[in-house]
């Protein structure tokens, strides 16, 4: 075996984003990528750099974030166990597999699922306060469902991206946008907890949070429903209300059939 042999890894990781400045490594800030790279570099006894499927913002959570990396040496059978012992309880790897040599978690992704949790109770529920946006106003759930359905299909979502986006191409396809009972985290049998579930081929910067803020504000009467059409016809930047980060969860990342299956 050559001393320069590397193995391409694909890992699925879940994390509570409450105490992190986001996914992406930053100087002088605690991030998920930074914690993972530090632990993996200690195990490898040399620097290890990882590529995430997406850059979640500060406070955003993940059930199925995926990252890839070049591991120095053969497949590390006990890597997942070792990392579980080193990392805090906010980060947990659920799967580590060997991938094709050219696999890239970001550029090989073909679809993603996100969920945004809402607490529509009279008072904030303390057991979901870190994971759901408590909306103070009464929300028309029927209208909310109708608004989400209007977002399905291929559209130019330039009007839903926040300032700072670097994406030149802003057309995306949303395969489904649904209102479902229960928050992503916490009790699922409480009638005031709901989640907006999005499945699409890609999402722009703050797109899910901006969509959520828009449809909730329309459904509670702040804007007319024509505001949604105005944004779909707009080239941005987004002029409305961006829903708080802590309600958003990256649920899963999907890859082509010849890539390892998501765990």
C-alpha cells in the first residue's frame, strides 16, 4: 500500500445547530465543520478537510447533512465510533461509507429535503422552543397549504434569495411543498405543532426561510396572497420576512443511484 493512498469517504451527520455559528468553518467561531475537521485530524494525525452538501446557517439543524473527504489511508472501520466519543452530544455521525474516488457531497447532490417547524400554540412550548418558530398570530392553515402548492414545479426563485447569494442561475424545481402535522423535533401529538416540508433539486441562499416567512405572513393576514406571485416574478433581493433560523432542519440529501445510499 502506498503511503499516499487515500480513501474517499461519505458520511451522514446530524446535529443540533443551536450552539454553532453554522456549518462552514470560520475563524474564532464554533462551527460543525470546524468541530468535525478538528476531531478527524486528531484521529488521522494530519489535517483532514471535509466538503459538506450544504452550508447551514447559525442555529439551523440537520438530520441528514452529508459530507465527503479524502481520508489518508484505507477505510477507517472504527471512525464513526471514535468520533462519537470525541464530539459533543450536539453532533453525531449516523453513517460512514467508502464512496467512489471522485464523489463530492456538494456537487453530486441531486435533491435535498428541508423541514421548517412551527409552533402555533398560544404560548411557546418549552420543549420545542429551540427547534420551532412560535408564531404569535392566528394562521389560516388551509391558505397555507394552498400557497405551498403554488410553489411546486419549476420557477425562477430569484425573488426568494437574500442579499449575499452568489448563485447566477436561480431556477429551481420544488417537487413537493407540504404542510404536515408535528414539528421535526419534540412531541408529535400536539395539534399546535406543524412543519413545512420541502423537497427540491436545490435551494438558494435563505430560500426555505424566506418562503416560510412569506407564506406564514400571508396566511396570518399581513400580506395579500398576490404577494407570493409578486415574489415569483421578482428578480430579488427578497423584500419580506425571513423566518428565524432555529426552525429550519436539513432533513436529507439525495444522490444519483450509482452513489452510496443515504443512511
